[in-house]
C-alpha cells in the first residue's frame, strides 16, 4: 500500500490544504503529492510550492505536458481559447497530462481539492463520471470553503500566492491570465494589469484572423444571448472585422471576490477548529482507507 494515495496540488489554496489533510489522515508514507505544471503559472507559485513541501514534510512531484512546451503552442495549434465545452489549454495541459500519468502509474485513491462551493458542480460529476479514480475530497469531509483554507495556510505561516493578494479568486495561469476567467475577471485585468490584458486581446485577434471566425475567451451569458442558444462570443477588445460581436466594455461583469484581507495576514481565525476536527476524525478512525 506504499504511496497508494495520489493528492493533486494545483498551486491554489484549496488544493494545498486538501493535500495536507490527506497526509494527516493517511500518513506521509502513503501519499504522493503531484503538481501538473502548465509552465504558465505566476512565479510566486513556486515559492508557495516550496513552503508547502516544508509544511507537508514530503516533496511535491512535478509533471508537465510532453507534447507542448508552452500554453501558446496549444492555442495556436487548435486555434482556440475557450469554447462552450471548456478551455483547450486546460484539456491539453492538465486533464490529458493527468490521464497519461494514470496510464503509467497505480493508485488506490486520488485526492482532489474541491471545496464546499464546488461540491455539486465539480465533486459530484467527478465521482459519477470517473468511478475508477476512487476520488477523495478532504475539504468536503471537513466542510471547508476556500476562505477556510486561506485561514489555515495563514495560521501555518504560509503566505498565499501573489494572485490572491491582487484580489483574484484563483491562482491559475497568471502569466497570461486564465482563459477560464469571465468578463469581470478580464475587466479587472484591463483596469489593473493592462499590458497583460492587451497581449491576450491581441492573441484573440490573431487567432480570429487565422481561423476566420471569432476566437474569444469570454461569452455573453445574458438572458438575451441564452434565448439565441449556443455560444455567443465576446471580445476583450473590439475586432475591426467583426463589429457585430460585443466586447467586455459593453457588460457589467462580476468582479472576482477578494479572498484575503490586509495581504492575507490579519483578522484571520486560528487553527482551533481545524485541529479539533482533525483530532475527532483521527480518534474515531472514520476514514481508515
């Protein structure tokens, strides 16, 4: 049974705490922590990784795509950013990398960092559609949301990655900005990190020109658009050849909800609740897999 539990570390607060809980529940001798590196992460992610390694007492293994050296290679090969079915880069640099790893390795269970907010939307479909994974969701066992995870990290003396400090809800692909971000996310990028925003807007235009139809990150989710059915694209900046396609300046987007206060290191709870829950579960031997 040595190293039979795989815990997926994404670089975010939720997965970081889920991995720690897995180690606490099952023992470091049974857990492998693995990071699927897109090579498009904020530089501070790798500082966070080293801090988590010290916290866990074990190394975090890093795997990456063997087919693609950069996220841009994916976008330009498939002339796609984000469509109704999801983001092509997430498919190629995360899902398929994990699936290839699974073919080459064995395990008893896999740990995912879905929190209470994601229980219905992500954890349930993951369990139903992928029964062979024998998925475990430690954050759901404890009833944790992402803000709880940030508090736990703070009490462990670990600074969250820089994108959280800047007010984003996730630490995903910050070098370019995430293609799974919505209109509010990209409006914030436009306002606060214009150079990064502008580069992505120009990528949309280049890919659109190559494909001969709009290639965008955002979509129109208004009731009017839903009545039309299908995918209604929205550009980051207006494209001169597609004046009929709206851009994000025409919408009131939902701003990312900041998850940290005072740079993430003030006004946060201590670990009493976490430690008490851990002690109770261990004493009751409720999760002796």
